[in-house]
DNA sequence: AAAACTTATGCACACGTGTTCATATAGAGG
DNA sequence: CCTCTATATGAACACGTGTGCATAAGTTTT
């Protein structure tokens, strides 16, 4: 009974050899038919492509990426919580830009905590690069990338280490712009509603705030920590405004917290914005310009950020040993209805 | 002059052979040291892992995935525009769930148009599965997946074809719930603010709306098309409310459009919500519950949806030839402040 | 003591591709 | 006619891994 059908769970994927057999050519020819500028008879190539299309064949990207010189075309993106609109919007841009240049983004969602094992695990792939959005960067990840010679591009903070490129908004300048705008509106009792105090972005924004307030001859009424989320901003603002009712302006470390602060101030504490309380955010997420929201904020230009990330990526792929680059993007005050 | 240093652009990634050489063992041993339950001397394994850690070695996932039986652990996710909050929030959940079971999500952002070439291109990888979020599904993609035997899981619409699993909200029922709630509030001149009319979700929600209105003995005042975006909802609502000032309720095909409609109604047309105009959305995105928003809407349970997607995925990986499954999730009316 | 079984280990193969190498054919130019 | 160049083609190798196979050693059972 030689009726031994080889049962494979995964039904045999069409391979170049299959196409070659069916088209009556060598396997090399099939590979060449899919390679731009290779020596293949024009008519023969057409026939091969026809057969390939019929069979539904396409070159296995894993096998192709295994080749020494070729790149895997995989790029890992480690992002923060996507419910945070800034991260979502910037991710969308990155994904589109990457696919446009033939790279495939493998996305890791950090959420609030750092997915150490995940980030470490994805390094099993010979990534063309890794893009780290904001947050704290675990040291061992940096170490791994360095050992594996995987280019690391950090956005949202500056990391001054060899082989690591960074692009980040000039946070201190942004804070200064916000404080200036608030003072121009006659505000004098300004508080800072911060994010996680251990993040570089918060440290810089906080420092910029304190410096600017001091430079104006004022002193900050209060400071609070949050977690860059709507709910966190709401809770922190509640505590802040209850303990210090004299506050007449809130500068928030990002837009989500600003919206949370606005919610608690207007819906719960009976304040009116901007009459009895000014609020300024940071980032300029898409909804900040909605008429019903109209949030005054500091623009953290996402298009520019992503453009720079892509530029750094291209440069790094071109020359892995080039000195690390650091880019600061320019913030801008966007006057709307809450200040 | 035999000083021929082999110059490779990509600095040689550490390989199992390197570890084997340095640890004085065979390459097989290295592989086994990283394989759970393989026969290796306990002490030997420890030594190998130590050397591997020192060298920064980890098994190349590409080579591993090339193995016949093993899976690549790559899962493609095709999503809509992430500025659309529903897509962003559901993507975040999927990414987290997938990484939790050791799958790596390759994300394609459809944006408004269908990235035909991209979707086709990612099929070069021997994907474990492909998850398609909403929208229209190009037929040739379905065809390709079928030929390549790549499991396809569609969310946001039902696709009744062999080997394709679907999970989708019971849209008609959701619309009926919305209409009921509006009628209970005394509304009689209800209009439908739809999304792209060629999408299944819009067709079903529209049908559910029309049926429910008719069942209540009313007739719909008007219908309009949008594009599921805030701006689209705003523009459509402006046209709708201007042409039909008698409208006293808007049922919108998703939350983003509902918020756009609210913006134009209150900020531009002098209507008050809900006093002179009721608005009900669909999806229940995170911000719908913000006190400043308080959008009455139909919950399209994301946790349940993702749970079901993961369940279908597991089942499909377990048995590729199982009959296709279809899941309808139950919608729920969430009463807040806009109806 | 013999047999059966568990553990350990290296060799060799398979995965599917891109590409080098050698070889062959054809055309052009002297 | 000979040489040189451009084009075409198949065999063979390399990429890095997991694992089947054969073999050896150690342990338990009969």
C-alpha cells in the first residue's frame, strides 16, 4: 500500500522550482525573471511571469532576506499607547512613508509599560532599522541593537550615543512660547501639568516652563505629574485646581492632558475656558483644531518629524558608520480658543 | 599582498556557527540550546547561552521561518486611516494581543485608498495570517491569499468565502437601537448621515436605519454620504441641516462623523445639542465618554471584536481546512448627553 | 546478564532564494 | 577567418537555521 500522501499541515507554498517545472525553464531563469536588469530572453521572461501569475507564485521574502547582502526590508517601530492620539497619528505617517520606500513596518505597541521581551524578541529578525517613538529606552535594547549593528532611530528624545540618530522637538523653546502667550493674555498664576516625570520630553518641557516663568519675573504656582493621558490629565488637574483655586492658567505637557484638564475644569469645577482659566497644550493633535475643541497649543510638527526620521533612516542605511545625527524640530504656538 | 579583508556593507551578524566555535561545541548544540525540550546537557546549555549572550547572538528569525513546518510568526494587519480613532484603538489592541502570543504584526495603513501594491507585496512573506480591518477588500487580494493558502480574517464586514473568517458588529441591530432611542426622546424627523456608500458597514447601518424608521411608521427626512471622517461629517451635516432645517435628529454612521456634525451644528448653525438637535454616533470610541464630549452612541465592542479575531486566528492556525466561521458581535446603545 | 529505554551529540539535509561562475551562442569589427 | 563583446543559460553555492538519522553512552527493567 504505497499510498503515502505526504500530509503537511501547511499546504505547500508555490516555489520557484514549481514555476520552472511548469514553464519548462531552469529555476535560475525564474529568479532572473523577477530580477530587474538580469539577462533573460524577453519572451522567456514574459512566459515565466505568466506562469507565475497563474500559479500565484511570488518570491518568498524570507528566503530573499536571508541573502547576505540583501536587506530584510523589515523595520520595527516601537510606539507608545495608540489611544494617545499623537502616537497614533505619527504612526500612521510612518507606516505610509515606510511602505512607500518598500520597507515593512513591524509594530510594537508599548502601551504604558515597556515591552522588554517583545522588543528583544523582534531583534531576532535582521531588521533594517528600528524606530523608537518617545518614552524611555531600555538600555539593554540599545545594547542589543549596537551588538547586532541594527540602526536605531529615536524620536521624541535625544540619545547621544554612537550609531543612534535622534529627532526631537525643541521642547524648552515650546514651553517658552506657551508661557509667553499666556503672559501676553494677562495670566500671572500659571501652573504646569506634566507627564511622567522620568521622561525626557517632560523634563525638557518642565525646565522650559520654569525658566520662562522665572525669566518673566513670576514664580510657578504649582506643578503636577500625570501620565500623558486624558484621564491622567483630568485627575491631576482636579487635584491641582482644588488645592490652588487661584490658578488662572494651565500649561499642559501634551494635548490629551490639556483636554482632560479642560473637561474637569468646565464640567466639574465650574470654571470657564478661557475666561476664568487659560489652557495650553502641547503637540497639536488633529482634533485640537476641531471647532468644538479649539485647543490653543504648541505644534510639534508631525510631518516634519516623520520627514526627518525618514531622512535619517535613508542616510543611515546608506552609511551605517556615519556619525550620529541629531535633529531638533522647531515648535510653534497655535492660537485657538482656550488661552 | 594577501591582506584582503572581506568588506561587507552589513557588518556580519553573529551566527550560530560563531557561538559554536567560541563555545567549543557543534552548531547543532547551539540550536538545541535555544530549543525548548531538546536533548542537551544542562551544563553545556548554560555555557552556550552564556557565550551567546556575550556575543549578542540570537537565532535569525528569517532562517528559522524558512523551515518548512515552522511558522514565520508574521501576521499582516491591513487597517484604515489611523486618524480615524476607531481604527487606531482597535489596532492597538490587536498589536498587543498578537505580540502576546508571539506573533509579529506587519502593519499596512490603508488610509483612504486601498494600497493594492502594498497588500500584494507583503504577501511575499509566508504570513501566518492576514487580518483585514473593514473597508472594501480587493478581490485579487482574496484570490492571492487563497492561492497562497494564507488564512484571511476580515473584521468590519462579512465575507462569505471558503477559508475566510469574519467578525462584524450586527450593524442593522445597532441602527435599530439608535432609532428606538431617538424616537423614545420624541424625535420624529430623523436623518441618516452615512459613510462611504460602497462599504458594507454603511450599507448595513443604512438599511437598519431605514427599516427601523419605517417600522416606527415614520419616513426618513434625508440621507447623506460622508467618508467616516470628522471633516466629512462636518461638511455633510452642514449641507444636510441647511437643506432640511426641520431635522431634529441625526443618526451618524460612526462617531467621528457624529462629532463633525455636532461641531457644525453648534458652532456654525446655532443649534443646541441635544435640545434642538439629537445626535447619535456609532462605535463608542474612547473619547465619546469624555465629559466634554458625552456622545450618545452605539457601542461596537472593540474588546469583544479583537477577542473574536484572536479566537478565529487560533482556530484557523490549528486547522487550516476548517469551515469558515462568521461572528456577529452584539451592539449596545450607550446613553450620554447628545440625544 | 541481556534487553529496553532515555539522554547526548555530530553529521547532513532541507527550507527557497539571489548570484557567481563557467560555458555557449550570436553579432560586430578588423 | 579571428577576436572581442553582448546576451543567454544552467549548475552550484551561500545565506542560517531546525531537525531526522545514526551512533554512543548511561540508566532502568526483565
